[in-house]
C-alpha cells in the first residue's frame, strides 16, 4: 500500500509554523485551482444540465480526504465531500495507486442522489498520496423508471436509476471497460452521460496538475502543513463568529406542498442551539421518511446547515473541512432529512431548498439584520423526455431544465429578480439552445408583475416560462413547490405569490400539482410560474418613490401599489398623489395599531 502523507503538526485550532502570507498564497492558489477545474468541466461537458444549467461542483481534498478548496459552483454540494470521502476510505484506503480514478453515485454509500456522480482522483507525489481531486455532476440520465432518472413519484431507490457503489473506473491508468459498458447499456443518452463523465475526469486532471505545481514551488512539507493549517484557520474563524452570537435555542417550521406522490404537506422542523463557539442543528420533529423521491441523505442535510451558516458570516472564510467542526447535525434516521434504505431520493433537491428556508427562519431570530426572507422555493425542475426522428433514425432525448430564480427581500434592499437561489449557482437554458437541440419551442419567458412579496423591501419577482412540444409524445416530470405554502416574509413583510403549473391544449387548460409525473403530446404546452420572494419589513414603510419606480418598471401594478403599499399613483402621469397617499397610509397605520 502507498501511504498517505500526514501533516507534521498537531491538528487543533491551528498554531502551525506557517507564516500568514504563505498560507494566504496557497489558499488562493487552491481556490483558483478548484475554479479552473470547474471551468474545464464546463467547457468539455456534453449535456445541457451540466453545460448550461451548471449543476456540478469541483473540490480539492488533502491526503486525509478533508476538503481544502471548492470551486465557485453548486454550494449545496459543499457538505457532500466529507461523507463521500469517508466512504471511499472505508473501502479503498489500502488500495489506491497512481492512475486510479474512482466513481460513485449510490446515496447509501456516501453519495447524494442517483443523478449525481462523484469522480475522485488520488494525487500522488513521489509515490505518496498528497491530495485528492473531486468533481461532482448531475447527469442527464442514469437509467431508472423514467427519462432523466428523476421523478417525485418514485417510491424506492431502485426506480431512481443505476446505483454505482465506490468502484475503480480506472485502475492504475487502465479503464474498466466492463464498467463503461454497463454505464452505456443502462442509460438513455449514453453519449451525453459518458461525455460528462470524461469531462469530470478532465477536471480532476486539471486539479492534479495544479497540486503538483504548488508542491514544486513550496515543497511537500509546506504544502501538507499549510493545508492542515487552512482547515484549522476556517474552524477558528467560524468558532469566533458563532461565539459572538447570543446563546439559546431558536426554532422554525416550514412545509413542502406534497410528499411527491400526492400526499399531504411535509413538515420540516429545525431547532438551532447556540452554545459558546458551537452550533447544533436538530431536525427532530421533521416528517418521517416519505413515499416519494424527496428524501434527503444525511450528507445533503449537513450541506444545508453549512451553507446557511456560511451565508450569514460577516467574515470571509476558506471553503475547507474546518467549516463542519463547530457544527453538530442531528437528523434522525428514517426521516425525510435522513432517509434509510430503500428511500427514493432523486428529487431530494426540493427538500434541501425547503430546509434552507427553515434554517434561515431560525437564524432570523438570532441575526435579524443578516437574514433575508424566503426565496422562490428553489429551482423548478422540468424534464421532457421522449424519442424523435433525426436523419432517418429514431433516437431518445432528455430535456432537463432547472428554472432559476428569485430572492426574498433582504434587510436593506429588495430581493434580486431573475437570480438563481443562493444554494445552487445555476442558469436557465438559453432559448436558442433549447430550440435547436430539442423538439420544443419556448413560448413565454419573463418576470411576473405583482408576484414579489410586499414589504419595506420587496421580494424578487417570480419567473414564468412555457414549453411547447413540437412533435410526438413525451414524458413530463415537474418538481416545484411553494404553491400552498408560499415563501414567507420577515418582520412584517408579506409572503410572495405562490407557484402554478398548467398543462395547456388548444381548447382547455389543466392545473397540475406542484410535483407530478405525467405525459404530454404534440402541440401541448406546459406553463410554469415560480413563486415570488417574500417581503421584508412593513409595506407601509416602503418609500413611495420606490413603489413608483416599480410601477414605472412594470413590476408592480397601480392597483397593488394602492392595496399593498398604500401609495396612490396617478394613472395618466404615473406620479405620486402625495396628499392622498399620506392620508391612506395614516388610516392604514391606525387600523394596524388596533
């Protein structure tokens, strides 16, 4: 066995003999390397879900498998790396050699959900493991019951798709052709899937090269000690931040509209406990494991907590494993936040987004001027899959879109319009790209007036999009939420407008549930409106000039300016009627006081 390099200094709160300048240089070099990995994956990926929606992440770990850098990609993948690497070490710690590349997607073996494939490459220096390069990407299809390997109404893991435990994709530089053959045989779009796997491997090679360059410049001992010091430095900064927060218990409860199979709302409860320089997030009281495919793994729930804490910190910190040391996650097994075999989890992303709203809801009581109101509810996922004839050949296709997005209002400004959820740095597929590659036409795409929650600061506007099927029949899967439980406002802010799904034919329209697997046929359209962000602060405290600006920009109607904000806008000139506005707001304030 080739031994792993151990840092020569004792782990703890980080009194290593590394000068701050060297540490800062190496920290930025590692972060740049992770970003370079991300760019390489983006430029070489085949599928729209990776190349256009940007649903992937890249990381670097030290010789012990602890994260030392993460690329600027999907934040919700942040907490998955420690769980995946621990699982890899349990199986292959004594069986790693130069040229090895490992693959995983099994949620019960360290993964997150079936569509997310982990590729890990050990990085060697003078026959010793010095680091690991990791890439994680959501794949267009990995087999299973339905196109896209994702459906809210899957009821067991076996319906989600092909499970891959930790295996060697490459063994000392030689590809496992049998494993590649199994992959090709079990997916609907093998060219896309294999192409994206190879893009992930390319990203890991970029990471390997960067680590070698750092070691060549600074030496192996400095590199290993510095990476361990970076982890301890992250821990120290986070503990210092948490210690400045008031001790106590803070709880919040939120709900998803459905369990994925048409069942009742799903309760998500969290209690945040601050004690000294540590934080506990206890999800006891959340719903039991549900029938549908929205169950989370523990790694995903841990990612949520880490992301939320990272977001409210005042000081910037390195993205390392030190982020998790002051945090304790309590997620009872057999619940929707920690599913047990054979729980389906392909659509667990919606649960993660709702857990973020719950954790932020609790943090709002601790840090009222750092937490914003609820956002749109997370990216809406729309999958249209079928077969089409091209060049006299019938081929399968999978159109996979993550619709992004809008923010809740912030304590000092309006919510962002048309910006993806903070948990998922993703993008909408360009209309031209979608229409060129798939048998669809985008009929509508834009903001929705009066959809942002009213407040001193307005919630971001909802996005609407409509897809029209041009030929054949297709399977349709939708993962959305926040229709029956719209995004909450904070400190007097109003909730955002709820979401909707409509299947449209030439003669009728059918309202669909927020989570559904169904079908559509030629010349039918699916229309989706996301929820708008929640407002922050009392609407009567909003500057009349801000309301007027929104009316001029067609974000708020004249009627809503009056009913929601107590601001009278003249229809002919769009000027503020100062006297009537003052009178109306005074009357509203008196009514509110009583």
